[in-house]
C-alpha cells in the first residue's frame, strides 16, 4: 500500500468520528486521551425494542442465508485427499495445556493468584493459537507457527494497534466497558490490555487457516454470485466517502448508527487497498469467489464465542450496553451482537493481507512498524502530559 494511501486512510479512520464530535458541539479533547479507557457508560442508551430487534434479525438472515443455501445445495465432492493427513505436532499439546491452565486460572479465584488475577485473559488465547496451528498442521501440512513464524509475529504486533483503534471508536458509542480495572492508571491499563489485544489477529487468522482445511464449510462459494466492477477505484472511493460520513454521524447518533462501528472501518480500509492496488481476497469477489470472505467472517464468529465465554467468569472483563437489542444474552453478549463479528472477521482479513503485502517489501514493512511504534509512543506521551 502506498504511504500516501495509508496516511489518508489513518486520517479518515481517526478523523471521521472526531469530526462528528466537533459538529455535535461536544469537546473533542475529551476523546483524545491515550489509551482510551472506557470503564462506565455515560450515554443514556435507548431501551430494548422488539421492532428494532426483528429488523436487525431480518437483515442478518437476509445477509447470511444465501451463503448457507449455496453451501447446502452444492454437490461438490469435499473429501480430503489422504496425503493431506499429517501427524499432530508435539508442541500442539503444550497449546492445549496452556489453554486449559489459562482457562482455569481465569475462572477461579485462588488466593495465591489474586495479585495477578487481572492478567489471565491472554493465557488461554496463547494456548488457543498454538493448538489451532497444531491442528491446522495436522490437517494440511502447513501452519503459521511452523511455516510463517515471522508473519505470525507481525500479526501479534499489528493486532495490538488494530484493537486499540476499536477502543478509540468505542468512546463514541460506549457499547462495551471494562470492570475491575479501576485501580489501574492509564499506563498500567495500556500495558496490561495490549497483551490480550495482541492475540486478536493471530487467533482469527489461525482459525481461518484451520477452517480452510474443511472444504465442506465453504462448498460451492467459489462459484457464487459474481459482481462485475467496471470502475473499481471509483466505486472504492465512493464507498469510502459514504463510510467516512457514516462514521462521522455515528458520533452524533450513536444509538442509531452503532453498527457502523464495524461496517464503516471495513469499507474504508477495503477501499484504500483497492485504490492502492494491494491484492486481497476482495479481488476474487467480482469473479464469484466468496470463499475467503465467508471463512473469515465465520472465523471471527468462532473466536467471538471463545472471547465471550472466557470473558464471562474472568475477574477483569468487559460488559455490554447496546441500544435496542440488548436481550437474550449468550454470556455477556446479546444474541444479535454476535453479528458484529461477521464484518469484523473481514476486516481482520484485510489487515492480515496488508501485513502480508508489507512483508513482501521489507523496507515498507520496517517503515510501517517503526511509524506505528512511534505513533503509539507519541500518542501516549502527548495525551497524558
């Protein structure tokens, strides 16, 4: 991705919600503290509405049902070839042990562990990532850990920056907040939260690689609906303009536009990659190949289930406050809230493809990593002076 496109994208992603705050007449400075730390809800959210619930439910079903129908009706042969079977690597057992141990520590309150009970959420996710990579290696002969360790390490780095951006966005809608972090100052919260945030991309992309080994999960989606695009850059710019406007308005009407928290950044980043000519899985869609997009969305839903489950009994955890649809909780998450993981998975894929593209250009990768590190350091220092 060209550096100019990257800079414009960052300006749009960060500037759009701030622009909305500015036009709403609220002080912009209150949203510039780094790291963002949402520990309570100050917005008076709208109460539950059956009309809104069924409207959102209808839109979700309308979106995902064509994919499910296509997969169900496809007659492709999905049996794996025998040569694709490999032995389970020895290090996979360590992943299982770490995951189970972390799970136990997160859900229990041992007195001898109380001083570091706040910091347990990262442990099961490290184990999960190791275990899923081991299972992927067993099924396909390749995994991120065994064949692309540097790429995986970069995903950890970019993942922390990636999720901190969503913490920034959450200030404007306050859809989730953290409990039992009141004793932490901003520096402590930044250091402790960055560790679990760094596992987001590795978890989703590792799950994506694993799900790809099950051919039946995306059967027939490589010959699905084709969408001819005659002027891709023009359409990308148009979509980005609409997304920037929507993200700006989300700051003004958070209860009505909170889904834009997940949709708008995805559109903006996707448009930037199209304009910059960065190859991604989006290039397959005009040809009717939706496999990667579908599996990425599904991967985020799978990870989302584990995120919510392991969060539920953790000492330091997040809780939700979502307007109109906050009912029928699965763990802390309202039922329809899981739909947010669908576009989130697509955005995880876009970030991962961006990182992959940078790794093919070592100078570009170094520039982006160094610039990101300087940006985080400068943001923290300047916001807290």
